[in-house]
């Protein structure tokens, strides 16, 4: 009876999590997350050029840098601002485009993804200017305070227009979702202008988007107006829960909860990293941008692949190397040889499903505890400033050592990455050694029976 109940629970949990992971909203967010990688790498290259003296503290290097490459730092900053400074538009714009595309393909509605994108941009910029109700009319906020420069309602900083940067991602997601739903509703109810087939497609698309676009503008503007009348605006309202969740995720216990949930879902055979990262991606991107401007968040960029899940979920790099060279059972040695190279690039599906780890009670403890311990080491080292804060987002397949170096732009970060991998292996070692001995005995028993 207990086994049946356990099996039923696993099936229900797998079904619920699987349904969530395959939902249109999550798939669109994941596509948005991938789109940001290119921009963040480009921005990272030019940011590195501006911080070379801090990354390489070699005697005399700062002077040489100032007389050569340092002359162009403002230009490098402009390029950086043109990538990370518009992150809300890139991330949320890709979300709106993909979300529209998914509805078009799966509900067979006459939606144009480009129209969804452009309507989102329009709606987003309705929320960007800061407005107030003053003297009986709506007015733009004006401020020349050094810490809060606002002109014509647009808050600006050295990174550009503030609200279209990383801090606007959450607002962009909500506005993007609302835009696509309004667009979808109007088209499903035939609230659009139909043009004859003889009219060029470009002209036809423009007219077909007229009524949906007007509805999007009207609804977003009305929502913002109501909020302005009560002393706030849409951006500020949406930033409250985002800021609250961000503060929790940036604590040591919040970070550990995230790690735990990722691996608990993986143990049930569900891609935990995909599901949980769909929630925290906006947070780490915003924190990374804030770190560049002087903040000291740990949960920024990609701390998971830099210091936690090195070798893949479960922090299995050290274990994979041990399997390839020290395992005695044929099953584990074979899996180790297959997994050795992929593990260097944080890919470990052969181990997750071949060892297996999924639904394997014997390996549940190290699978969850190894990344938790490496996460604690990484968090402590960065939060106590032993290692430089994370200011760049490295590509997730970046090998151990190099990932930490890129993320923090410091050699200390590279050493920390290696240390975290070693600590995770220490957790894995007694469990995987015992598991190897168990399988070896089973293989030997099977050989004797033959």
C-alpha cells in the first residue's frame, strides 16, 4: 500500500511539474533567457576592457592601460550600455515574440509574432516615463538631484534609461504577457481590419494590428493612469514583489532553497533547472547589472554553473572523473567514460539517467547535499569579499575554473570554482564508492551464476 502511495505521489508530482515546464509561459521565458546570453557575452567583453586594471593588478599595468586602451573606456561603456542597458527590452521582447508565436502555432490563430513584439515595445514604453498628478493634470516628473536625474519623466543614469535596463525585466514580463493576451483576445473575437487578398502582406499586417494595438495602448495607459492618480505607477507596483523576491533569493537560506528545489525536481526526473530558473532569471540579471554599478549581490549572473552545479546538476564533475578512472564495476566505469568529456561542459544527462540518479534512493543524499555544500562555500567566499562579486554572466557550458574567472573577472573566482568542485566530490565520494562496490558484487554474483 505504501509503495502504491509512493508511486502515486511521484506520478502526480511528475505530471504537475511536467505540465508547468511545458506551459506556454515557461517555454517563452526560457527562450527569452537564451536570447539574453548573446547580449550579455557581448556586453561582458566590453566591460572586461574597462576593468582590466582591476582584474590584472600588475605593477605598472594601470599606467600603461590609462595611456592606451583606457582612452576608449567611455566608448566601451556605450557598447556595454547598448547590451545590458536595454536588457528589459531584449528579454521581455523575446518573451512577447515567442509567446505570440506559440499561440499562433498551437491555437492556429492568425497572430503575427512581430506585431506581438512591437505592441509590447509600445506598451512597455507607456510604463517607462514617471508621471504624477499635479495641479489638476498629469505631468512628467522632473528632477536634477544627483542621485535621481529625471528629465521629461525618463530616469537616467550612466547606464542609460533606467527602466529599460535589467530592473525593468519583471515589469516587461507582466506587460508582455498582458500584451499578448489582449492581442490574442482581439484576434479570436475578430476585432481586426481585414484587407483584400490583393493587398500586400506588409500593408495587410499593419491594418490587422491596428485595433489590437489600440486596445493594448488603451488598457495599459488606463491601468497606469489609475495608479498615477493614487500616487504610484505600473512600474513601481510591479517592482515591489520583484524586489521582495529578489531580496529573499539573495540570502544564504533563499539561495539554498533554490538549489534544493532544483535537485529535488531533478530526482523525480523533471528538469528542475529549467523550471526554477524561469523564476529567478530576471533576478540574477538585475543583480548582475546592479553589481556593475556598485552593489554587492551574490545571486547575480550565473552563480549556479560557476560555483554550484559544476559538471551538471548534482555537482557531478569530480564524481564523473572518479567513475572513469577509479570505478571497479563495469556499469559505472562505462558511464564514467561516456560522461567524462560532457561533464567538463556541465552536461551530465548520462549520469542522471544512466547511473541512474533519478529515483535512486541510494544517491539522493549526495545528489542534493553536494550542490548545497558547494553553494555554501561559494556564497561565503563571495559575500565575505574573499572573492570578487559576480559582474559577468558566463555561458553555462564554460568549464570549471574558467567559469568562476569569467563570472568574477578575477583569478580568485577561478580558484573558488575549482574548490567548490572539490568540496562537492568530497560529499559524493563515500556514497559513490559504496554504490560502486554494491554494483561490483552484483556483477560478480551474476558472473558466478553463469
